[in-house]
C-alpha cells in the first residue's frame, strides 16, 4: 500500500508459485500452488508485515523475494526493475535475509568475524583491515562488543546469535531486509530486545523491512502495514491500526481470536478452528469457506476478488 509521495522500493504484481508434487510411489504429479496471485507494494523506509498459519505461503514468498525461487508467473520489482533482470550478486547487495533460527543459520565452525565479514569477502570489497573495521562497526551498531569477533556461535546466547545474524545481513548496507520469523526461536524477553534493536536500526539506517511472522503481537509491534495470507492468497491488507481495530476478513478475525492463546514460542494452544484445506486440492470458490462462519452458496462457488474498503484491501464477499 503505497502513498503517491513514497514510491515502492519493492513491488509484487500477481506473483504465483506452483510446484509439481507427486502423490505416492506410482502416483502422477499434481500442481500445488504455494503463492497465488499476490500483489503487494512496500514503500521505502516502511515495514510490511505478513501473517498467516503454517503452510500459507509466507516462506515461499520470502524465497522468491530473495531470488532463491523464481515465480511461476507475475513480477517482482525492486526500484521498478524486474528482479530477474538483476544478477545474483547485485541482488544480494540490495536485499538481505534474517532467518528464523540463529542456532542453525550460523556456521558453528566459523568465528563471528568470519561469519559477519563473509558478504564483504564474497563481493570482494576491501582487504583484511577494511573487513576488520567494518565488522567492528556493525557489531557495535547491533550492541555486541568487538571482543566477540574471535568467538564461535556455540559460545553465545540465542539473543547474541540473532544479533550476529542481523550484523551479517546489514554489513552490506542493503536497501531491503527480509525477516522470516526472526524471533520465533527466542524466549519472550530476548524477543523484545531483538525487536527493539530492529526498530532502532530501521530508524538509524533507513531500512525497509518485509517482516514475516505467525505472531500477531510481534507484527503489531513492528509493521506499518499488514498483509494476511491464507492458502497462498492475500485475503486482507491494511494499515496496522486499521487491521487490528477493524478486521474485515473472517480469517483475520479468527487469527485475532486465537492470538492470545499462543505460548512463548508461538505454538498455538488453541488454534483457529477447522482444518486448512489441501493445497493440492483446494475447495472451489473462496478457499476459506469450509471454516468461515459467514459462508454462503456464493462463497462456495465464486472466488472473491480483492477490493478496497477505505484503506483496507480485502478479498471477501461479506467484508462490508
């Protein structure tokens, strides 16, 4: 959702990603649509949050934005330029990821200096003295002392490891940071520290975040605009306060009803009601209708188009 004054640094236009999945040893392959006709825009310096249950397509979308997967159809634009027209090295300078688990995203055999300086070395930027100075600088920015450069990930806490992951992502001074559940592996107190750090770095460095999470509380803390994904489709997008105060889609309301009953690690104690449909054999019409309390015959046969209601975009026949 972009204002005329703030051009989009990242834009998705009708992005779809379909895989071929084989069922059984002798079965034929069938299409599985992980991301289905998603259009989004992210203004420079802002934070777009994406929420939804496991399997809704959030991580697949992150891989597409990082250039790790190519969309089956649609366009991904960075500053108006098609992502597929850019080589991988150029793209890596502009977009960097922060992954979910700091325990598995850092090489345990490498020192913190080696981990954080790796992007500089891969891109051939500077020499050993330059790397040393840049690593010291970025560690200071993320709140780690220079002495940790010679330590290893196993000697650090979860929060410290995630700060190292953030330092590695930011050392190339990227325009966009893709955050895929960056705090879900941390306990609540450490989550708060890391989220506050990321908010501070956004202001200090002028970062643009795409923030993916299952946790509405985390997204509420970080995002300016929030998109809600269900079975690969974007079903609602609105400014943060509007979404939390006036959710238009029944699925968004269902997520809110379930949110207070999540534990410290985001595991659903009382998850949203009903089963997520099979992505290989989705229901006709609106994919949410088997779980929706408002479903009518129209919902069972006609897929709702995304439409505007005030500052909200929503795909629901009954949103009004």
